[in-house]
C-alpha cells in the first residue's frame, strides 16, 4: 500500500479499502438480522447474493411466516416480492428512505451505489490513540452533485489492519442521526471483515438493528441474468 511521507496510508487508500471490503466482484452468504425496537423485537435469516455495486438479491428463509419475502436490486431499481399475495412491488423513489422490513436500515441503504472515494471529499481528521487503540478518523463531506442523503460521515478504523470500527452519519445541519459499529472480525476465505454490523439511531438509542454474517463467499460464479424478477419469485 502506498503511504504518505509520514509512512501512513492516505485517506483515499483507507476509504477505497472500506468501499471494497464487503463488496468484491461477486458474493453470496447467509445473514441474520436482529431488530430491536421499543415495542417489539424479531430476527430474520436471509440468503444474499451480489454482483458488483449494481446487482443484489435478498431472500428471507426464516421465520416461516416471512419465508420467501425477497428484495431485488438492479442498478437504481428495487422490487419486493410478497409470496402471501404472490405480488411483485416496485419501490418508488419516494419510498427510498422508508424502513426495510421494519429495520433501522432503509430501502436506500440497500440500493445505494455511492462510494466514499467517488462521491465524497475527505480528509484525515485524526490519527492517534483513542479508546486504548490507535485509530484513524476520516471526515467525509458529500460532493455537491452526489446523490447522497447525509451531510457528513465520520469513519473510524483501526490503524493496525484498517478494519472499520465505527461510522457516524450526520444530517446537513451537523446533527448525528445514526451510528454504525463493526465487530467480531472473521476470515471468510481470503478476506477478513467484521462479521457483525450494528446500527443505532441517535434519537432512539435503546433501539438497534444488528446484521451478522454467518456465511460469506466471494468470487462466486454468478452473472447479471441471475438478478431477475423470475428469480425474485423463486
């Protein structure tokens, strides 16, 4: 990895690594999503597939009452399949900030194609000891033309291996809206990534959505034809 004159990686190199950490050219896996709100909590198990940034398919496998519910993303288009009524619903742009399956993640989180390197200006805002660990902190501000909903994103990574620890999302007024933390680092094949992502909304600190990768494989044999409305309903 290229470094600065001080021997440290550049902010661009750190962000590029984070952008590509979970994506890869193609991937498949099994994910558990735990949702905790003030009034209820539930857990979903899902099979997931992706091809680059533009194609993804998510199918719920458990619990039984949700089994078969699926979401397909192709470029900036998104569809949900509801097996109980055997209906495919295209998600309109006006619903992109709505909750996905009752979680704290939005439809926009699933379809976003933005990358920190391409869609934000960024700077290394801190390098040193914090929480007993040596970390880098990078401040990202969206470019004026970028289709990004946040006013600022702050990313904190471990200095030793550039594994992300936390991402903080702010609105255009500088108010913290949500915090995403990463934990339980695991190796999936040749790639080492945090296997758990926890999202906490700032206005509801006792609520959360936690995503755990139970299985994750990169470089799978899949093409664009797999990501079809026919496969959405299978």
